[in-house]
């Protein structure tokens, strides 16, 4: 009877120990999982917070919330155009200035007289209304723009007193076009014959200087004189949204045979 009782007691004690050990293992495993979860969650929160602070600091250092946008600008370029018949027999001489509005399709939609000189104002206006442009592009997208056209009409003589300064314009030009601050009158070429005009395209840099010149139209014996004169012009630079931009302007040089 005693042996049986002792044996039962051992079995009960062993079973209790096994149950207790299993409980401890379960608690330990749960605690480890909970701890690991807390550690991982904490690391994730700390990493996200680090990235957020880094982004805030980087934008604060440059003083911007969004990165600056880049702006590219390519001015309008004349594709086709000529000059109407010039009344070479008139005694008038001087400079005509026009400001053209060119739409995104390259059409001249408006002509504004900046400097008037009869009868040449009418000639230039009739001419430019039919001109066709490759339109300006802002960030590679077609855009409305303004173009300066100047007509310089020489008197019918070899030598004459050159103007010392640009005359004040009759109307205020917009900031979008370059405006001449100094100019040169081309001489009548010594080997030339008759009267003619030369249409010159000038590329004006952001500082107002002429970077390049090109004759637009058929060549003639007057081209070199016109190109040399155009290269000597200087301009107040064009600007868009308060920033200087490159520009193209078109200069008509009319040569009348000296009498």
C-alpha cells in the first residue's frame, strides 16, 4: 500500500514539473516575440522619423519646399518673309521700329509701331504682316512671343552726318524685345550699283550684344556692308518674367543709289 502511494506521488510530481516547465517555455517564447516586435516596430518608426527630418532639413537649407524649375527659352525665328517695294525716290531717311506679336502657330497677330517714319512705316507694316515664323518655345513648348523689327533707310548720298544717338521711341517697347541702344549706318558699297535692301537676322544675347548675324533672302553686293553694320549694333536685352533671355531681331537695311 505504501509503495503504491509513493509511486503515485512521484507521477504527480513529475507531471506537475512538466506542466510548469511547459508554461515557463510558453511565457518565455511569447515574451521574446513581443520584445522582437517592439524592437522592430521601434526601429521602423525611428527610420521613418529620420527620413522625414532629413527631408525637412534639406529643404530648409536651400530655402525651398519644392525643387526649382528649369526654364529654357528659344526665341521665334523667321521662316519666310520679304520686304515690299521701297520708295527709293523719297528724300526721307532714318529708322522705323516695329514690335510684332507672334502666336504659338508662328503667325503675326499684331504689329505695334515703336518709331514712325513716313513713308517707310507703311512699307514695313505691309511686309511684316505676311511674315511667317517658327514660334518661340518655352521649355520646348510653343509659346506666344514678341519680335523686334527695325528698318534703317539710308539717304541717297555717299556722305552725310551720322546720328550720334538713338532717338527716343514714339512708343514704349515691351521688355520682351531687345531695344537698340546704339547702331551703325552701313556705307554704300563702292562697287555696288542701284538701290537694294538687305534683311538681316541678328541673335542678341542676354547681355544685349549681337552674337551672330545672317542674311535672310537672296545674296547681293550689299550683304557685307549690312552684316558689318548689324554686328556693331547693341541692345537693351530682352527679358521674360524678370529674367534676361536671348532674342532674335530683324534689321532691314535699305541702300539708295547716291545722286
